[in-house]
C-alpha cells in the first residue's frame, strides 16, 4: 500500500511561517495597521528593538508583499512604510492571534 506523505515544507502554514518568522514581524504589522509610518516612528514604538533587527524584519515583510516601502527622492531621504492589501488582509488573523494570546498566556 502506497501512503501519501504530508509535505510539511510546502503546506500553507509552513509557507506563511516563513513570512512571520521574524521576532517583531507581527508587531510591525500591528503598528502599521494604524497607518503609514516612517522608520523612526516605528522605532519609537519599539524602543527595545535594535535598528538592525527592525530593518531585517521590515525587509522580510516587504519581500513577501506584506508591507510597501515608499522612498521619496528628497534630501534627506524620506522612507515610509505601509501595509499592502495582503498585509491588511492579515489583520483579522492577527486580531484572532491576539485574542488567543490574551486568553492563554499569563501577563
């Protein structure tokens, strides 16, 4: 008898876990749900996050199409981050995760 093996590498959950694997990615999505922000504004909301870590997670989210990075051709450089439609579609899921976390995690 030939058993079908579960393809864990290519299941939808495994694919999305690659997108939200960063330590701060879900928090960044939550922060950007408030609207478009510059790097320094995001950093201010996450004072314990290093710039390198924030940059890495922003790039990860941008690469996967969750956020949009807009660079304005001005001096000094101006860069803004916002959620894409895909990022906005993730918000109800993030809300569900938050409710679950509040229910099952201790403060």
